[in-house]
C-alpha cells in the first residue's frame, strides 16, 4: 500500500515539474525531447527518431528509457520498432514512411499505469520536385503595338510539399528578374520582351527535399508571335452572280513582319466550310475576290493571318461576315410527276401534275411563275395548251391518250431549261425487278434491279400509310444509271408504301411497290380476342387486325395463349394474315382464359384476357336425347289413348261409376196418394249390375211395445257388426233410422185401398253415397214403401204442429241430410231428422228410389215378425242411445191383425253398386 501511494506522489510531482512555470513566466524545463525536430521525409524512405530524457527527471521521478512508449497519432507503435540505447535514450525506427502520420509522440508509463507525454514532433512526408518538361512560349499581340510572352510547362508529379516554380530568362550578357507564377504552377507571362534578340528561357522547381530545372529554350520572340486577326472585314457583290469581294484591315505593321492569309467561306445554314487555296493568299494584302460562288446565295466569310514565312502561330479567325450573290436564270427545270385518277366522265382522266420547287442553287433567284405546256401526241391536229401557274401543282382533265407535258420556271433574270414528262396511254413497259429496302442510320435505302431496256430516269413514290387518312404521296426522281437511293425524312415506327416507276424515252413502266419501316418497335397494344362460336370441345376465336399505327412494325405472327383455371398454358402460333382460329380438343363445360399476342421483329405485345366456357353438350347431343324421349313419350301417349279407347267401358266403370239421375227416378212420378209400384219381372232387373251397395232390410213389428232384453237382441249382433262395418265407408242406416213409434205409411199390398189405409205405414229408407275422390260422403233420406214406423220424435213434432192439415203431413215424402256437419252427431235423433227436411234437393244426386214390391208385403210368420221387431228395436236402441237415453213411447191405437200389421224394413246388404229395397 505504501509503495502504491509513493508512486502516485512521485507522478504528481513529475507533472508539476514539467508543467509549472518559473518566476520569469516560462516553462522550467522539459523532461526530454525528440530529434530530429519536425523533419521532412521522402515518401517511402527509412526514418529513425530518438527520445532523450533529461538527467534531472531521472533523479527526481525515477524515470528511465525503458519506460518510454512511442505513438503515431495516438496509435501505439509496436515495441519491436523500439530500441533502448541507454537509460536516457530510446529510439524508434520506421522502414517505410508511407504509413507515418503526424504527430509522433514520446510517452512515459509511471508505475505501469499512468501515461505521461514527454515530447512530440510533426512529421512531413513528400516527394522531391521533378524536372519541368515541355517548356514552350508564345508572343501574343495585345494591341497594335503591345506584345506579351507567355510560357507554359509540365510541372510533373504532385510532391505533397510546398514546391516553388520560377520562370527564368536571360540574354547572353544580361539576366532578367525571375517570373514567379501566381495561383498556378505551370505558366507565367513576361510583359517586357524584345524582338530580333535570342532569349534563353528555363524553369526551376524547389521544395524541402530538393531542386529541379527544365531544359533551356533559346528563341527570338519574333518567331513565336501570334498576331491579331484582320479587322473591319466587309463583303461586296460584283458584276457577276458567282463573285463576292472580301476586304479587311491588318493590325500589325509591315515593318514588324510580313503576313500571309487564310480565307474560308460557307453557305449560310451549312456547317461545311470551304477555303480559298493558300497559294492565292500567300502575300500581304487587304482584299480578295472569291469566285465560283452560287448565284443568289448568301455566304459567310472569315479570315486569319500569320508570319509570311510560316514561322509562328496563326491568328484567331476573324468575326464572320455574310454577303449574297446576285440572281441568275434557273440552272435546271423543276422535277415533274403526275398522278392519274379516273374521271367521272368515261374515257377521261383527271391528271394531277406535281413538281418540286427548285433548290436555291438551282433557282438562282426568286421563281416568279411556272409555265406548263400540254401537247396531245395521239392527235397531231390538237392544239398545244399552255398554263401559267404560281403553285407547284396543276390539275387537268384530259381524254385518254398519250401526252407530253413541258414545265419551265421563270425568275427575274430568265427561264429555266424545260422539264419534259411523257404521259403514256398505258404503262406497258417493263417494270423494275427485285425491289427492296434497307434501313441505313436515319435514312431508308431503296434499291432495285434495272430492266433490260435503257431507262432515262426513275420516279420513286412513297407515302405514310395511315388507317385514318389518305396516303399523301411524296416523290423523288433518280437518274437512269442509279439502282438505289436514300429516302430522307422517313420517321421511325411508321409504315411507308414505296413505289418505283421506270421512265423510258417512249413510255413508262408499271410501278412496283413495297412496304417498309425505317425502324421497328413492338406493337402499341395487343389484339383483342373474342369467341365467334363455342362448342363442347372446340371454340372459334376471332380478332381484328391491329391498325397500322398500332403495329409499329411488320406483324410476323400471332400467338394464342389459353388455359383453364388450374391448368397449364397452351401456346398456338397463327399466321398474321388470319383473323380467325379454331381451338380444338377442349374440355366440355370448362372455363378457359385466352389472350393473344402480336409480334414484330423488335418485340411482342399481349392483349387483354378473355374468358369463355365450353358447352356441356355438343352439337346434336341434346337433339339426340330429346327427340327419342319425345317420340317415346308420344308413342306411350298414343298407346295409352288406344288402350283407354278400347277399355273405355271398364275405365268408365272404375273412374266414373254410373250414378242414377234423380230426375229420372221413379220417385219423381210418385204420388202422395198412390205410391208408384215397381214390378220387377226378374232378379236381374230387380238388381241391375252396379246399382246398389251395402243395403240391408230388416222387418220389425211396429207395435211391439215390450222392452227388448239383451239376450233377445243377441241374434242381431251379427247384423249390427255388418252395419257397423258398412258405416266405415258410409253414414250407415241405423244412425239415421231412429224409430220411436210406428207411423202410418202407404202399403202396396192392396192397390185398391183408399188413402185412409195408407196412413198406417210410411215409405222410409236411408241411402248413403260413397264420397267421390276423398270428398265427404253425403247421407240422404228418401221416401220408400217400407212399413218401418217413423220416429216417435217425428210423430211428436207433427203433433205439436197444432191443427195442421193431415194431407200436408202426408206430402212430406222423404228427408235428406245433405252436408250434415259431423259435429252434430251428439244431437238427439229427432233433431237430426228435422235437419234433413231442409236440405237442398241438389245434393240428392245419385240417390236410389227404394220401393217395396207387392210380393214383399206377404205376411211373414209371427216369430219372424217378432224377431224383426226385436232387431229393429235393438237397432234403434243402439243408434239412438249413443250419448243419450231414448225412451220408447206408446201409441194408443187399435191393435192390428197379422196381415194388417204395418211393417218396417231396415236396409240389408245386397252387393256393390247401390241400394235396393226388399
């Protein structure tokens, strides 16, 4: 612990020793220093630095050279580069100064932890200057009498050091002050020069690492002069239309030097310069006449000069000066062509004459008018027609034939040579062969093979093909010995129709045409495909050709791409001339997506997607199914009709059973006084086929007033069960025949009896009709010859009627219960009997008149009558006691004999078809 605090105190004292000022205000003394001090080193050389410690610091702080560490810009130098020379000196060595940076510091580690900086130096690394090269000087004429000399050189590589350049010059016996460049290191200007004296010139370069000197240049300043260009240049037109005179002023004295000149000129608007031959201007002068110019053409001129012997430098070109030559007559006739259209009148042509305006060097002035002469060569007697035109086209109406057209252009000086165009009656001459095109840079070259006959010239027509406007024809004439020409002004991505006509001395050949593009691109849009017809396994696709503006090139092919939703895409290539294609081998009832792509030489473009669904059945499949089914159905219907026709009686019997017509019933002729008699001669007549069903007749005694015991009614149980079974499909008889007491009725036993005898019995029966097709059965009552006594309730109701006429009572022959509500079954029997009298007679359709024949009134045995009466009473008691108690009442009348005793009949089941009384 003591040793640690001791070292801290020593370090603090050392710091105070290094940094504390003395009484005079300066630093006391550093504990060490580095040599060399701020060195300048050559890049890539070796370098060794020494850090020397002071003896005073050694004694006070116990600091030694072994504790020294070196740093480069706060980066520790590896200890392998250290060397301890003695206890106060430590060195560091760098084999390559390229990695050396500034500052380089010497530091002490106190107690192995505290780092103290002892000293630091700045190290500069660079290169020595190279020898300046390519020293050259030029004397510039600043004004008429002022000259300066500027020298330039190549300073060499960058030294990374402060390098100073000096331009030095001298005469053989005199040295002039150095010229020091300002802001640059490769040039310097000397303002004080003398001509006709050789001057020695050189350059020196100096920095901390060395000095370099260029080669010496010895020159007379007069030989390196660059004079000013001629001034005040002017142009004047001469007498001739092809000559212009150029004048100027020289700014250098002939006493100083003799000059030669260089003259150039060009047509205004052109970039190509023409020069006057140098031998024509090799002497000192102030004017020159330029010949061979074009008439009525504007030119620009420029001139320069230099020392006559060619030593020195050319001056700059003078400012351009323009002038125009005078007019001359046109040098050639305008190129002429024609377009022939069919006229509205037969045997006539509409001829459009076209010619091109002469170029300026051909017109040689302003064209005032054109003279057109038309001569009919088919008829020598036809007069010559002349037209004066100021435009470049003219339209004629000519009769079909051969014509010679002559065109002459006029300006203020004269007329041009005539241009002749032969219009033959027909293009019967040979055409050109092998017409072709080839793009060349920004021009379209058109080539052809010449016919075998001699051709005077060729006419090349071309026009921009458009789907929305007419083709505007442009044309050009080529000489007869040419077999190819470059068309200018052709736009890229546009289609042109090019036609070449050969012109002969005696006629014209037919034109050959070709379409061409200067440059192609992919189409602007893809084709839009649609379906024309869709079947089960095929689909007919149709599309429209792209317009010529949308094609941007020649359509080489169409590509159809189609697929299902989850299937692979199928590709089909189609000829570009087609607009329809049939896809085959498709899957039925499937959704397909199809798109179409148009391709040119430079790319393709795909159109929008289109979807369609194939049909589920093919053509004729539905008909093949429907037609046989319909025929089979018709056959079945026909067979059914024939069968029904043959079996119409049987079908009518089961579907439409024979229902007796109530209007034709015997009851309709029944008389209240004398009931109608039915005389059935045979059993078949008595029970016709299908007339009755479920009818039972039971004869009981009407005046049997005794009570029937249960044992007495046992013989009739079978009859009750049969009646109950019949009620399953009808209303039953027992439920309606509620007999309480005997009632007077008409008997057929004695036809001669009076109406008084008929009051002892009454004809009364029940007819139940089966419901037709699930309809509610209708229970009706009809009058019959049965001797069954009426219900006691009915008798009482008639008794309650008061002084009613007995004849009116007898007229109540039958009762019916049409539309009886099933809910009324709980009512008393006499109430239901009353409801029957109010039923509508229309509900009695199909009822059967029941009568008892004369034989049925024969006396039966007393035992049979008794049994019949017991069965009737049992029936009555069973029917009328359901839900209530019926008490029989006694009718006080005189007892009747066996033959005179009235009889009552309950229905008896006979057979299906209806009811018949017994």
